[in-house]
C-alpha cells in the first residue's frame, strides 16, 4: 500500500495511485487529547511533536503541516503574547523604513529559525507523510506591514511604493520557501488577501500576479513544488492563477470546484474544497455528501486531492474529521 507521501507525489506527477489523497489543514485539534494546551502546541516543540503523533494515530491524512509555525495567525498571536508584543505588525513608518530593509535570511529570524528546526524534526519523525508548511503570501504580508486601507490607497496614490513593498515581501517569501524546501518540506503559500472578496481581478493582475509568478518560478527553479491557497472567492482569476504554473491550487469553499475543473483539469493539482464549517456545524452525513460531490466532480482525476477549502476550525468535532477521512478512504478509490 502506498504511503501518504507517495500518494501526494503521484498526484503531482499525474500518476495513478490506489485512491485520491486526503489533505487536511489541521492545527492543534488533537492537543487536548495528547494532554497539552493549545498554547503549548503552538509554542513548545516537544508538545507539537507529541500532538502530531496523536493526530496521525487518529487520522490518515496523506499530508501533514509542520507545527510551531510563527506565520500562522493563531501561532503568531501566541508567540507575540509570550514576547509581550502587540498583535499587529503594521508599521506606521514603513515608507521611511522600507528603503533601508534587506531581506532577512530565514535562519536570522529567531521564530522562523525555530520553525525550521521543527521542519527537520518532522522529516525524521514522519517520513511516510507529505510534509507541508504554510508560508504567508507576498500580498497578504504586504498588507500586514502597510495596513489594508493604506495599501488600497497606494494602488492609486503611490504605485511605486507598493511595487517596492511587494518586491521586499516576495523576496522574503521566496527565501522562506527555499529554506523549507532544502529540508524536504513543501511550501504551501497562503495569500488570503489576494482573493476577490478583498480585491478586484484588475488589482490582482497588476499588483499581485507578477509577484506570484516570480515566487512560483523561484521555487520551481530549485526543483521544488509550490502549493498556493487564496481564501474566499477566486473564480474570476482562475485562468490567471493557472498561468503561474503553480504545482497545486487549493480553493476555498466560496469558489467553484466545478468551474476550476472546467478550466484547469490536468494543469495543476486541484485541492479542496469542502466547506470547513461543516466540520463544526454539519453532521457526518453532511460531510459525506459534500465529499462525494467533490469526488464526483473530480471524476477520478489523478491530479485531484480532496480536503477542506481552508483550515478546519479548532471548534470542529473530532468525530466529524475522522468520519470525513474514513469516507474519503473508502470512496476515493482510483
């Protein structure tokens, strides 16, 4: 029987495996069951490893996300709380400071360096799983530094500054992706603010797409795969994103899986897009029906990976997560 890692690698190659891979965006869902608090899972390496062990004992997701990730919102909040820092990284003086900034090497960042240490531990502990780490995308990173309202004004008032800021954030994201890749971890870039719930297709094409392309090309030039996730509604930019040549595209619940198969079948690994709230509010039958709908749309496509449209909320019922995975194993035969 293939391992989860082998199933995911077969999907990237478009080759047949025994079943459709299952890809879960989980965090500390099993922390309590492992005897730890959520904060311990988010900030303590040994706790994060033990929770991951319990997670794979309970579930058979083919892919795992590396924990202790300072780029995840819940982990960011926990780390900043421990350091006594405010939750926001917005810089009021960024126009003055940006020309003086250089890209910080990942190992020079104490928090991200600790995450890379965790990446190394996960490779040793879980060799049979496809390991991913979430890296914040360049547009969302830029908006965090500048402020969303200010960045929207820059689109009209100071395009050169916004371009320079995107150069900085993109080069930083590339450095982080390549650092993880060197360890054997696939970078899964989440750029939630690049969705059509936040910006228009025109803004995406002018201010985001060129930098997404630069990112994809940089990772692939070093022999790696890059997964991309954009939150919310993104149907109008499907073809733009496919033109990037991204290896895997994860879509959120508001986006149309059917339309993505119409325009993107065979062009990338399509991931998704079960509504994450079903794991919280839905029944087992609701999840099974949605899983079957996704599998029917995929029609045994070898470059399809089933999973939630975004991260499963921490309030999710563990029985629902298990039922979803078990159903996909049984009914996702290729």
